[in-house]
């Protein structure tokens, strides 16, 4: 997330509901991209895939 996304989602920055919604939408789009990126890493660079999993999973 960008700093602005974090601030809007957490309420640390004053933002309209529309701005908050836009931040949430951007993050959802990035999550979808991350899913695709993870599949590519799993197949083509397993070491980076493991690093990604360690960073984002509660394992």
C-alpha cells in the first residue's frame, strides 16, 4: 500500500468516503496482481516465492 492508502484506510488522514473507497479498490487490485505474481514466482523463482510467503503468511 502507499502511505496515502494506509492513512485513508486506517482513518489517520481525513478523507471522504469516496477517497477511502478508492484506496480500498486500489489495494484490492494490487492483491489480484500479487496473486498472479506469486504464481509466476512459484514456477520461475521458487526462492523469491518462499520469501514472499514468509513475508505475508502467518506460518
